[in-house]
C-alpha cells in the first residue's frame, strides 16, 4: 500500500497526461508556454481571485509575495509553529523575523488567541515591526480566517495565506487561496493538486501586484524588455511541462478527486471515531485532505501504532515531529516551550494515515482493522 498513490492516479489519467506532455515537447515551448497561462487562468477562475501567477515552487511563492510587500530586517512575520519549514523560512531568507504562533489542537491550525498574544508581545517589546500574518491551511483545512482577518485589521497587518496544503478546501463555499491579501500554493507531487516535479503559484486581486509578481519571478524584468531589469528578482517559473501535467490533473481534481478524498475521510472517521481522536473539520469548513491525521493518547501509543502499521505493510507519517521553535535553525531565538504547548502535544501524538483519491474502501478497512486492534 502507498501513502499517496501517484501511480494509481497516473494510470487513471495516463492518456490525457501523456498527450499533454507530448504537445509541449512538439512545440518546444518549454518556458512560459501557452499551457502556463491557461493553467493560471483556470486556477484564478476556480478560486475566484482575479490573478494567478505561477512560479517554481510553493516556497518561492511565499518569498515572492513577501518581496512584493518589501518585507525585510526588523519586520515581524507571524506564522504557525506547527507547519512545514517554508512557512517561516521564507521570512528568514529575506532578513525578517518569523514569530511563531501556537495552534488549536483540534484543527492543528493557528490559534487566533495565541496569535493576538504574540502580536501584543512583539509590540510591547518594541524591537520588531509587525507586518504580515501567514496563516497555514494545514492538512487541507483552511485556517480560521473568520477570526484571523479581523485581528489583522485591528493591528494593520497583511494576511498571506499559505495554501500549499489547502488548495480545494473552503469556508462556506469560499475557496482556499482566496483568503487575505495574497495567497500561495504548491504543486509539489504529494500536495492536493500536485505536478511531476516542483511548482507553485501566487494569487492576488491586485493588477499591479500581478504585474510585479510576473516581473519578480523573472529577474525583475520590465514587462516589455527581458533585458531591462528594474528590480532584483528571482528565477522562478513553472515549467510548461508541469503546467501541461497540471491541466488534466486539475480537471480530475475538480470533477471527482476532491469528492473522493472527502468520502474516504468519512470512511476513516466512521470507523475510527470511537478509538482515537479523528480530525475535526470546523462547521462550514471543507477540507481537501492533504493529510488524514489522527491523535493517539501519547507518544508511546503513537509510536507503537506506527510500528504495528508498518509490520502490516501500511505506511504512515508523523507530520510534524517537532515545532518550528524546536528546529535547530531557530534555536538562537530561544523560544520557550510554554508558548507552544499545543504544538508540542501534537508532535507527540499525531499520526497521518494513507490518504489519496484512489484509496479503496477495502484499503481503508484494512488500515482501520490494524488501528482498532487491541
Ligand atoms: C509544501 C509546503 C510549502 C512549500 O512548498 P514547496 O513547493 O515544497 O516549496 C509551504 N508551506 C506548506 C505549509 C507546505 O506544506
């Protein structure tokens, strides 16, 4: 059994994907070919943002968005402590300081109360200027924007949605990658909408930001002359071949994959809800199930469960084994564990089970049988 079966998906979409790749090779239009703008248009339309600018990966997408706002030394950028490293690392690359925020243990997303506590602390200390909040749509569920956006307004901060895992999720019908001032996503193969390599995108409603992002992803070039460089940019584009792979995959994603992962999550929850803590999707929220993550009693029972699954040929993952405040790269910040009690609790007890749209009910039954065994 596979944790995320990309092979099964390829078998189901093989004809369309192969034809789409072949058409790029036939055209030799490998960089910013027509499939790239076609994909950008479709994704923008789907999430109901005016613009989508694709780029090299989800990390660059975050960095490009922060560059638009001129984020740098002396700036505080608030993000979750329980996420993939890039949510914070991109602020550090630009010389800004990530301020890590504890999570809500039921959704694994940023806790709005902890966010406000950290904003107040930074303001009281007076060393950094609060600038941006990067809420993360962890495991496929949008962050709590109902509460985070008003906090951003109260303190005059920008919101940058890290939708790398959230694409396809929604709150009362409003889709992930449409929240806040800008949003980003990733097309890393294992994400809800993945390509066959690296890829990412930024979403905005602002025409000027769209134009600057297109410049910044290509060395800060002018819109008309590639060799007229107007600011310092990156080299970060989505390959035409990756866009060509994403077009048929996006079609399947919208037509059935998103429904399928929700059906599969339902099977899991029905079977497991009495034996462990199953994922909580908030009222009115919809998840794209980047991960199906259960909470066991403690680290010992979690580790034993993972070993037992492995013995039975079932892969599982620990997302994430440590909070960002516990990462070696951030040791210098000396952040006290007391600020991150829910993150620490999660790191000890989480276990992500196989999850992808091509998982059969028999597979889910086999996995649950092991989890439910005494
Ligand atoms: C994967 C991921 C990223 C980075 O995306 P890449 O395409 O791997 O660079 C950023 N944030 C989160 C939450 C992610 O899961």
